């Protein structure tokens, strides 16, 4: 297929020269024939009526609003806005149903795995996952072993990163079970889109994402230790204002109506956590922590941590407090364990995986390692420990020197790397310069587990790689975001409420010199008299 | 409420009031120099710096230099820009405890500072001072209209009231004992937006004694020292309504109560006679009350560093 044949021919300026990916990536708006998918037709129709300057004006207004509201992330100590692209990503109901089921399945599986591996370890005995995979994970910690969470939940919040392959099928790229961030942008992006692009939003029936904080609070309360009673005290624990996700921490605390605490606000005594308030100390029952395990408790982990709270882990172990997400979850979202997750789905749930993995090679296997070392220039190599896109090498885009360095590094430490097939992430029209151009996107839906149900927020963070052709979407690597619009199924209501009867109409006093009891005739008389007085005053008699 | 949050709220109140009062002071100062041919600009500018507790540089100090020293440097907490930046920083650390409108207002004010400074250099300072006053009024309005009257609100208002006592005392101190040329006293009233209120309540020409009385003792004017003291005291009472059988446990409340009664029950002549000492006492009171608040409400955990187990 030539490039020309895949160029979308349209009258609109904005889509002029919109060229589908030469390497066959799926496009979120256009089919291979250059016509919009049915679910994208309304989006396409509205965008066609706009000019580039319309988009520019709105983008500028949006950037200013984000700056004034302080919707930023910190990169090396500097506050930056997380650029929001004005073209949303639309997910039709039937596609979302797959995502939702797949994420739920994934979370239930990994919950079962964590409970097992930090308890009876049957999965290791049965040989589904080799013992060394768990033991060699740097997130594996004795501290987590034997802590029994109050309602059995360890993964209160998760973010499962999805991509779409060339056929348009969603695949899991990685699981985030520790402290996944980004949900604040899901909430704020929607608010911003509703304000800057009302006509676009009203052309769709989009499921709301605003009840995320409410769901999260309910799940955290449900996870409280039994002794907390009916009204547990939940706090959000942040490393502080210099953390890259600080904005998110404040947003969640604000929208849940709970305190945002730092380590220095907390103190532990007798397996109980207290916070220092102006009214003395108050007991804390659930800590939604946004601090990594390593820094959480200097008594157990890094002794030089100043952002944690000494004694927190013992308090959790003694049943005095619930830590969410639980300590030690990293063993289940390790990049090497990822390759075993489909097997774990079958093992624990007896189901076939709804969402497949990306084809991945385990490098501990000698044959696979040899093959991978031969084909580095066609694969993606990821460090097992990395996050935020650090250290990832995309073979086809790497120089010979980079590949040589990589070869040495991988050969020296096969456990430290995984290799994956290069998936051309799907593309979505993105505002670049004075028109729309295809840019690669991924999707991070967020799931909240309250012990009874895994709820997947209908939406999620769509991250977009802004440099042309780039496949790395992380915000720290020059990524932006898009609002994710999950369309409501035909005839469905999220929360159907009966329409209340019409309220009675009551007159409002005011006007006419603020008096309702004076007749217009009175007012006229008064005005005339005032005028006459004035006339008389001026007349020279 | 968290002690750390309470402390930040208190300081937000103080910083915003400080920015506002400083801009009021400078606005009047700059334009009185322009309009009044008898004032020595050097001396007046030095006085302004001294009153604000800023170091007075060697060499000539004109109004422009004093204005810039008190407006721009963003790292100094005594300048207008510095106060606004500090207020915004404090707010950023506790934004979940503020209404989002209030946070946005502080944040947007901070982000507009560079543009305002540039405008001040080309168009003169009045626009800048006006901007600061208006933003402070928006902050006050948002505190009034969007914050519940809980302890958070009390700490905000407490900080604002104490800063107002301090700043008004400083303003008066710059005048106390000086000649009675009436234009200076009119300026003083204008600094506090009190000129019209003064005229309406006294229906008489501006006299130094009356100005002092009005700015120190007036019960109804919200920027008077007395009114600000009472406001601060009310906040403290509401923060801890329990009153013991004898005396007051709360050191801050004791300090403020003592200062208030010292004003309330002093004769008019005594007050005029001892004005400089009285104003010094008020500034000291604010500083000591701040320390007492710190000990009572803003308890800090000691920063602990743990080391790996020592070798046996």
C-alpha cells in the first residue's frame, strides 16, 4: 500500500495531509479506507467545522486555566503543565466492555497471586511461577509476608497500561499495582474539556468519571481495620510538595474530603498511627499512601527516609492501621512476572485472559536470550526495574552504538531485562502546529477494588507521544494527554434518577426602587415631585 | 485540623495582609512625594524603609529605589512580590484545606506578578499597587464567601488580624512625634483607606490627635488596631472556648488581651503622650503572640533520621 493511498482526503483544513501511519498502526478515528469509524463520526463532524485558529485560541485558554489552577506535575523540581490535547479519544461502549472485563480479571488474578505468594505460596509449589522469579524481584520483601489485610484487598487502586495493536485489539503493556498516578488528569481533563469544548462534548453521550473520588473513599473505608468502627479516619500520605504527583495528592484529598498528611504529621505508638492536629492527636485508620515502599517506614526500609513514618508497618502488621496499596505489591507488577500473568489467570480463575499480553521474551532462557541478542534491532528492550519510560530501548529507532551498549548490558544481566515485539501503538489525531496529525497513544484505565467489586472508572488516562513517530508516551519524556470518552451504551443510564416535579414559581422582590408594595403610580408621583422640586430650585424667582 | 496546615493558613493570612498594607503604604508614599513640595524625598524614603524593617542602603535613596526595594525582590518575605509568592507557596502546600477558588486566586496572582512588574516599570507603580490591593480584596472576599467558619478560617483571619495590628503600628510609628503638618496625616489615613471614614465620623478637619485616636482606638473601623486586636482575640476564643476558673491558660490570648485592655482603658492624653512606647509594645505583642501560637498550635514533630543498626 502506498502512502498516497492511505492519505485521508477531506475538505477540512485541520485534517489536511492527515496521513495514516506508514507502519500500519491502527488509527483511533479513521479506518484503513480513510473513512471515520462509526463511533468517531460525531467527533470528526465537529472538528471539520473548526479552523486552526479556533483550536489555537482554545488551547491557549486551556493552558492558562491549567496554570492558574495549578494543574501541573513536577519534573526535576520544576512545575510544568501536563499538556492536554483538545481532541479526545473516543471509546465505543462495546470496546470498553472488553477493557472493563479484562482489567477486572487482571486485578482479581493479581490479588489472588499476592495473597498466595505472601501466604501459602501454592503457586510456587505448583510450578506455575518459578520461585526464583519472585525471590529475585527487588520488590520482594519479607516485610509484606504474613500481613493480612482487613478486607482481603491489597490492590485498592490499580492502573493497567493498555495499548492497541495494529489490528485494533487492546493488549496489556504493564500492570501498576503500587501507586499508579494520573487519575487526577482524568478528572481534571474532563472538567476542562467540558468548559473549553462544550459543543464537542454535547455531541456525544460520554460516561462521567467524576465519581472516582467517591468510589475510592468507599473502598478505603471498607479496608479499615475492624476496631475503627463505623466512621474510619482515612488520610492521604504524600511525600510533599516537591513530589511529581503532588497535584494529584491534593486533588484526591480535597475531593474525598480527607486530610492530606506528610510523614512528619504522623506518629506511631502501640501499633497505632496518630496525626498531630490543633486539637491534639487523632487516630488514623487507613493510610492511602503515595509513597514508595522503600520510603514508607525507616524502621523497615531505607533508614534515611524523611518522608515516611517510623513504625507504620508494624502498626499495619498489628492490625492497627490499613496501608493502601499494601506493602510488597511490586512483586506482582514486576516486568518479568508480567509474562506469567496469562498463566496465572488460568490458574486462579480458570478463565482465558480477556486482554492478551504483548509478545514478550524471557531472557533467562538461554535460547530466547541468544535469539533476542541477534534481533535487538527489531525489538523493544525494557529494564525490569525501570518505570516512567526510563532506560527503554526501541530497537528499530536505536543507533548502532546504542545497540552495542544494550547488547553488553543485556548479556551481563538477563534477569534485568525483558524483550518485546515492537507494537505500533494506535494513533489519534492530535493538534500539532496548525493542523491535526497522527500521534501514538496508550491508555491507562484505573480500577478501584473495595473487596466486593473491582470498579473500573469509565475513562482513563490516554497519554500521547507528542514528537512525530515517537512510541514513548510518558509525561517525563515529553508526553501529553487526551481526555478519554467512553460512550454510554444505547439506552443505558449510569444513575437513572426520577425527574423531580417542577418546582413552584415564587416571585422575587426587588426592582422599582426595591419595593413590591408600591404601585407604579406611586413611583411616578414621587419621580414627578422630585423633578418639580429641582425645576423650582433652578428657576430665578 | 493538622498543625502543619493550621500554621500555613495562619501565614497565608499574614502574607496577603502584608502585601496589601505594603502596597497601600507605598502608593501613598510615592504620590505624596510628587504632590507635596515640602517633603524631603530622601528622608521620607529612608523612613519608609526603616518602618518596614528593611535595611536602609548607603547613598541617596529616592522614592523609586525605596519602592522597588519593597515591591520586587521575590525572595524577601517583606516585599510585596515576596509576600505574595510566600502566600502562594504556603497555599500550594495546603491546597486541599482551601476552597479551590481561593487557591486559584492566590496562584493566578502569583503567576501574574512578572507581567505586573514589567507594567510597573513602564507605566509607573500605581497600577501595580492597585492590582495588589484588588487581589487582596478578592482573597478576603473568597475567604469570606467560600470558606466554612471552622478552625481553618480562624487561622486565616487570625494571621490577617495580627499582621494588620503590626502594620498599622508600623505606619503610625513612622509619624509619631513628627510635626503636625496635616498633609502627612491625611496620607496616613489614606494608607489605611480611612480618610473618608474619618471624615464621616468626626465631621472635622484632620488633626493629628484625632487621626491617632481613629487608627488606634476606633471600634467600628475594621483597619484600626483595636478592631484588629478584637478580631484576633475572637478567633483565639473560638479556637479554644474553654475558659478556666481563674485567668487564661492560653499565652497568645493573654498577650492580646493585655494589649487590648492597655488601649481600651488608657486615657486619651496618656495614649498620645506614650504613643511611641505603645506602638513598640504592640509590635512586640504581635511577635510574642506569634511565638505562643507556634508553641500551642503548630507543634512540629522533630525530624528523625534513622541509621542502619550500629555495630555491636
